[in-house]
């Protein structure tokens, strides 16, 4: 498994192919996707009994879409569904192909990717495609189980029905590839909570409390374990209508329904949720929902661990995340005399999920969330006990984990300074300007966090935390710009080295040089704008932070101002090489506006400093 570094928009794609026994075919299909630049194969999980392989790919939007298409194409070439046998439901060579947002990308964007890939499969490969889940084009095709009902064997007849006309591709049965079901869904986090017991029933008791599907209602429990209670059933003929919410018994259906409506639900809704017939409830168990939506859970025992676990699937971490279920399990365990020793992440989790858990525990302990990313992740790992069973490596287990480490920023301070001092044009002023701005942001965060910890300024804690969080973001963006600026200038050098022996070569070279200089302008211009944001934050820190930190905030303003001016100088020198006068004029106008803002901010900061230091 590889780590995704310096990632912005990251999408996960999890194609399931109908081949789990022939490793040569599996490897060829995976290789087709892996050949796409910037796409990583995180996992390949074949199953002989199911005759199915689950493949996990991650990458930016365009490359992941291309990789998915190539995988479907290769699977259709190598897998013949007419001879396929396996224990898992299936109806195509590539049975399902879901796209999942990981970081810096919305579900809506993943839906667009899924539909575009589905359309391309249908048109270019001429394979029938159904869209499902969040990418479904029809309400009755949201559920994968509904779309796949009858499986491959039903397709020849099913596809003659107008109701089952594919969303894309030919409306006819293709014996070889079958059909492809393409969708978009939320990230599924496979997560286990560890108990200090080997008793499966004890783990299962907790699992039924937290899972969305809940459990049967019991009353008069003889022990802290809910399962020791007496089952509650509907006895409609005897006028016994119990409430799943309170166990209160009503004498009529109408009274119970009104009670449930007062709590935001209804008898029909609850019965249907649990697969019961609302019109035939006599003798049925009264069921109650568990604590968390989008949570599936079951208790089991892992002999090699010597303990029981609550095995959990979180199907939408935006609603129910790891810390939600972990905290609930800890309280439930304590009530039963058990201990939660830690937890285990199975596979990978998206960066926003583990960051949210870290921020949750920082907030609970009254600490600022405006700290470096690695410190937030460390808080999540420690608080959730993710190292309880084995070592937890964020680089391998967190998808989309941002990093500021590059060829330059990963060097020691003296090594970086020495590199700058050598007789090469890069790293140069643009990289140094970005570094200066990042130091200004770091100082701003320091002042805000120091103020956050002081009891005297407790009423400003929310304000200081906001400054610190924003300063951390700017610090990291500017640190990344240190390497980006050098890389941008190297693209200019590469363009200048292109051959120019023929008119066609000269034309290609001229276009490449213009594009290279534009990029070499855009990077420092972005750094200048980021430095301006740092100046604004530093001014707030100087004005609202503790007086002892005012010189640090003032230094932050001056560092950011130095970064701003250095970045602008790099923009201007490269701007002279641009031939497009309209584009050049637009950049010059932006520079004028930015400099006015910078002058104003510096003047305000100096005034603030003089007022405090002079007194």
C-alpha cells in the first residue's frame, strides 16, 4: 500500500471484478488501471469462493476516471460471464464500480465523474451500464441489490423489459461482459473496537446498541446486559401496543402512533424500517433503532488477538465517525464492567475523518485545534487507541493525508540555506518569499495559541482558535509553495532547452516558453496573496492577542510583508517575458491592488506596535 502525498482532490474507486481465481487475469486487469499516471493501487483482494476481486484505487479526478475506464475495458476483454460461477451476487465482468470522495472533493463532483465514466463505457465499449446509489439517474435504481436482482442469469430476459433499459450503452444482453453498475457513494470505514473479554455475546450486546438497525426491545433486565431482559411484543388483539422508544404500553394503535409522531416518527415508518408489516404486528417483536445512523455493527472474537471486538462499518463518516462510536462503546462497556482497550482501523480512512476525530478530542480536552496536522492526527491515534493491537502508520492508513514535505522543505535548515547559496538559479527568491510567509503564519498561530491557553483571555478563545486554524492552513500552503516555485521555474528552463531547428519546433518551443512563464508567474502571485492573508491574521493577533506576544505578531507581519514583496518581484521579472498583453495587463492590475492592501496592513500594524510598545 502506498501513501498519497501532497494530495488535493483525491477520489477512491473500488471496482469489483468477477474473477477471483485466475491471478494472471487479475494482475492484467489491475495493471491496466495502474498504468495511469498519478493513480495508486492501494489493495487487491481476491476471493476464490466468491470468484470475485475487490480492487482499491485512489487518485485525482481525471486520472481515476481514466483508470476505471481502462479497468472495465480490460475486464470485459478477459472475463467471460457466460461461464462464471461464484458465491457472491454478480451480473457483470466489472460488477460494480463506485467512486468515493476522499478529500477536497464533493459528492456532487464524484457523481459527475461516475456518470461521465458510465456514459463513456456505454458509448465507447458498447457495454450496458446502470447507474446506482448517489449517481443513480432513477429513484428505483438507488439500491444495488434492486439493480442486481436476478443477477447475470436474469439479464437476457430482464433487458427486454423497457423498465430495465440501461442508463447508458446498448439495450441488449451481452453474454461476455454482462453489464456494469457504476455509482458514487460515501467512504466506508471498516473499524473495530477492542474489548477486554473473549465473550462474543458481550461484544454483540454493545454492537446492537450502537448499530442503526438496533435490536428487539426488552424490559426488566436482570443484569447490565440488555439481552437479559424480557422480550416485548405487540399483542394487538389484547390492546397491548408497546412503544419502542420508552417501552410504555398504549391500549390502541392510534395512541401509540400519536406518541411516536410526537417523537418525530410513526408506527408505519418504524415497522417498515425493520421489515415488518405495519398492518400485521400481532405477535411481532417491538424493535428499537440503535444510537447511530450509517452504522453497521456485530460482535465477534478474534482468537489471534485473544479478545472480542465490535466490528463496525461506518457508511457515512460525515454523520457517524470513529470517535462517535468509540465514545459510546466506552460508556456502554463501563456500564457493563468491561473495558475498551483501544480500536483498530481495517484498511484505510480518509484524512477528513481522522482529522475530525482528532479535533473532537482536542475540543473535549479544552485544547486549541489550530495546531500542526501531524499533532491533530497523533491526538486521534492516541485517543482512539489505534495502536492497541498493532502499530498505526498514518502514511499508510490515511488517504489524502496532506504533507508539506518536498525536496527543499524536507532539508535541514542549514542544508536548505546552503542549497540556496549555490550557483544554481533555483531555489531562488520565489521559494525564499514563500518560506518567509510560512514563518509569518507560524508566528501568528503561536501568538493565537498562547493567548488561547491564558485564563485571562478565555472569552477570546474561540477567536484565537479561529486565527490559529487559519494560520496553520496558510503556513502549510506557503511551505508547499517553497518547492512549487522551484518546480515552476524548472519548467521554464525545460522549455528553453527545446529544439528550434525548424519553424514547427520554434512554434512548439514558443508556446512551451509562454506556458512555462505563466506558471512561473501564477505560483509566486499565489504566494503573494497568501502572504497578504498572513498579514491580516498577524494584525488580528497583534490587536487581540496577549500583549507579551505583540512583537511576535509584529515580526509575523514583517516576515509576511517580506514574503509578499519577494513574491511580487518574481512575478514582475517573469511578467516581462509574457507576449499576451491582455493577460499581462490583468496581472499588473492585480499587483497594484494587492500592494495597496499590503501598505495599509503594514501601516495598521506599525501603529498597533507603537501604541503598545510606547506605553
